[in-house]
C-alpha cells in the first residue's frame, strides 16, 4: 500500500472519529508497541518477519506488511 493511500485512510479515520491525524497515528503506534510487548514466542516470531529499517516497524512498514500477507 502506498503512503499516500495510507495517509488518506488515516485522514478518513480521523474525520470519522472527530480527532486529528496525529492522534490516530499516536493511537496506532501505541497499539503496535503494546502488541510488540507480548512474551509469546509465536507473536515475537511474527513481529520479526516484518521488514523494518529501525528498532520497530513504522506504521507504513506494518500496514504494508499486513497488506502483503493478506493477499
């Protein structure tokens, strides 16, 4: 999924929930961070499969990965 398309989706989510794009992004990041804290080895193995440039995947990297595995 392209970044522009993801940006549009996040903007729509913000509008539908009467909030800001920044707040939607913050909530997404918080949810990802909470999920990454799982002690379940199977969950950790799935997180390790996500291509990422930093210590953890960005929203864009995470959504792109999900889009690929959902096909």
